[in-house]
C-alpha cells in the first residue's frame, strides 16, 4: 500500500532532521581535536537535541502509519524495517559522538585540570603536616587557611569534571578527594590542640607576671596587610615593589612555602584562575608568570598614553573638569616615571593631544604663552612647560 500524502510529508520532515544531525556530526568528527572546552560542551548539547528531533520525527511517521493502517493487525515489514533502522542508526551515531566528545574533553582539558587541582592540595597538605605549630604558629595558621581554599577548589574542579572521566579514573580521583577531606580535619584539630596549649601557657605566664612587683607593659601591633594585585596591568610594577618590601619585613625567615602562599593570597582569584597560578611550586615561578602577562613596561606605557588619548576634551568654563584633566596627566606622568618611560608622554604628538583636551580659552592662552618659549630645537621641552603651566592653573 502506498504511503499517504501526510506520511510522505512527515518522512520529508524526518529526512530534514536527519540531514541537520548528520551535518553537525560531521563537523564534530572533523574539528573535535581543535575545539575548545566550551565548543565541545556546546556541540554535545546540540547533538543530543538534534538526535532528539530525528527520533521525534521518526515517532511521528510511525504514529501516522499506524493510524492509516488501523484495519491491519500490524505495520508492514518494510515500514517496520524503515522505522527501526532510522532509530537504531540515530542512537548509535549519537552514542559514538558522545563517547568521542567525552574522550576529547577529558584528554585535552579535564584530566590535566583535575590532576593539577588535587595534586596542589595534596602538596600543600604535606607542607602543613611538616610544620611544627609550636615553633611557627603564624605560618601554620596561614598555611591551614590556604589548604582549606585549595581543598575547596579541588572539590569544585572534581564536581565539574567527574562525569566526563572514564569509570576507572572517576574512582581514582574520588578516592583522592576523600583523602583530602579526611586530612584537612585532622590538621585543623592539630591546630586547635596547639591553640589550647598556647592559651594555657599564656594564661600561666600572665598570672606569673601579674604577681611580680614590676609590671611590664606590652604593645602588640597588628601586622600590615600585604597589598593585593587586582589584575590591572598599570598597577603591577608598583604593587610588586610594595609587596616585596612588606613581605620581607613580615616574614624575615625567608620561608619559601610561606612566601608562595602569601603571594597567592595577594592576587585576585580571577587572575589566579586564568593563569593557573596554584599549579606552580614557588613564589619565583608565580612572579615569572605574572611578569610575562603584566610586566612588559613598553606595553604598560602605551596603555597609559592611550588612556590619555581617550580623555574627553573639556568644553567651556568647567574648573572641576580642568582639574580632573590635570590630575589624570599628573598620574600618568608618575606611573610612567616609575616605569622609566617618561619619554612616552613627552613625545610632541602626545603633548599636542593633551593640549587638544584643553578648553578653547585656556588653549589660546597656552599657545600664546608657549610661542615665545619653545622653538623647534626645544620641542621636547613642550610638555615640561605645559606641566608647569597646568600646575599653576590647578592651584588657582
């Protein structure tokens, strides 16, 4: 019996869905090795959705065939074969592609990221276990805090990747996470035991001191907090100089482990995550990565000059805007001076760009003033004259 017009239309819709699924599948087969993590995850979702459309269209064809053959006991062998073949091929292809994407995601991204996160936490737990709390209490407390953060981060990474790992790997990493969850409370209890002993000792000491004839006054100063780097390139060199000076005063023992974890605690979480800073073993390695990303002085100087170029010109009589413009130029000069790149702002083209930001009246006064002072041989001093003039105007 020939198929009805409606069945033919449903088969056409099914063919269209199969074609769309095949195109997406072929693209994944060709490009999966160079896709990013997000692209692979997105294609995984798309493939599932497109396969669902094929199976849904196949069900529509089956339903219409049954409705039109209501007098017959069952569908013809040809109809059955067509429906079963379509469903099996689609499900088989979908499973093959899911396995491929899962394998690629794990090999290219998941295994490394999860291994690094757990290994870093395990290494920190070993470092904490090697520290005697009674001899270096501040370092111990700091390292415990860092370990808690690393264990939390490892658990989050494990949650993100565990469904993509092969079964054997899932068991392996789950076991390592459980070990970390066991170690952390034990180390925390060790800290609590030490704290109790320390408090009892202090109480005894104070009691003895209070009974003595001479009181000894004591002033306990709160240690200065280390400056935090927010990931802004322009601030990197000043932050690094201040951080190194303060860290050396606060940790004169020079402990490599403490220096590393103090450094990580002084960098914002987004920068740590983007540059995978927790995977490095020493503060020197972390600084090297930060230098590579943020430390190019020429690049920073160009960014500072570009910020000056983007400043809005002052229109009319707006004293506050004029002062803000002068302050922006002053700040740029200070930053460039720290970088040893003041030549960037004294470039005649940059100086004239700054001049163009002045309001018309002030611009005319400045041009008349500078005309008698600067000739072609002294053009490089034009910015210095502009700076002196701007400062006097700011004071007024």
